[in-house]
C-alpha cells in the first residue's frame, strides 16, 4: 500500500482542516495517510498573545520519518506570500535526505492558506517547488482536476498549484465545504500518482 505523509504547519487550525480533507482523498484512493505537524518555533507566551489555540496531538515531523513515505504533501499557512518560518525550519533540517538522495523521484505537493484571495497562494507553492527541485522530487500540481476551482459564485482558495483556503485577516473563516472537497480531490489525485511512481 502506498504511504503518504501530510506535513503541515497550522497556527489557527485552517491548514489542519485542509490536511484532513487531503487525508480523506488519499484514503479514498486506497492509500495510507499520516498527518505530521512541524515543530513550533514561537514561544508559548507569544502564541498566547496571538490567540493561537492548543496544538493538535498529531506527531511531530522529522526528516528521518519523511524517508519512510512514498510521497509527501506539505500544508502551509502563508507568511507574506511565502512559507512560514516553522515549515522552513523543518525543510532546512532535511539536508541528510538531500545528501543520501532519499527523496529523489518521490512525488511532492502543497496546499495552503492565506488571509485573502490576493495573499500569495501561488507564491507559496512556488516557494515549495524550490525544495522539491533540490531534493529531486516530482512536483505534482492539482491542475484543474476539480471543477470547483472554476466556481466564481463564492469566495474560495485553491488553484492549479494546490488546494487552499481563505482565512480572513482575523482568521475567522475556516475551510468551506467547497475547499475541503478540492482538498480531497488533491489527496486522491496525488495518491494515485504516487502509487504509479512507487512501482
């Protein structure tokens, strides 16, 4: 059975919500999915002042663990149109995987959250592609596999780069049904491609 790691950083829960949608899609494709969160780098005092809820009980990702999976999907809450420092710190810890070539040929993808529609969802994806390239991974975009991406009757995140959500500047908007459906499509599509690449 193909094993997919979903590695995410979620301060307020938006990305973890999308991660659960992605997981649902992966499992619908008959693959195994495991959620991992990256280590928090902000002190508890700062998180408290920012109104961040407690972290989930998902295990903490490690570089060594990543090598055990057939593919990796990252989840990132955007910071000024780029990856959050917490996820960046994790990616910086994977030098041993780069040296050993442990991720070469494995598929990688990303999903994301921004405060608004012009908040940099595509630039977050481009930031991740640099990591995939240096690791020799195969970037698997969502494309337009889900017709919901053409829906202009309601606000939604996501693009051909990956699934996404719009959180509002105050974080008050959680992923909608449409956004979760797109996340599931991404998970299913990714798992199907990962299964082909792992043969």
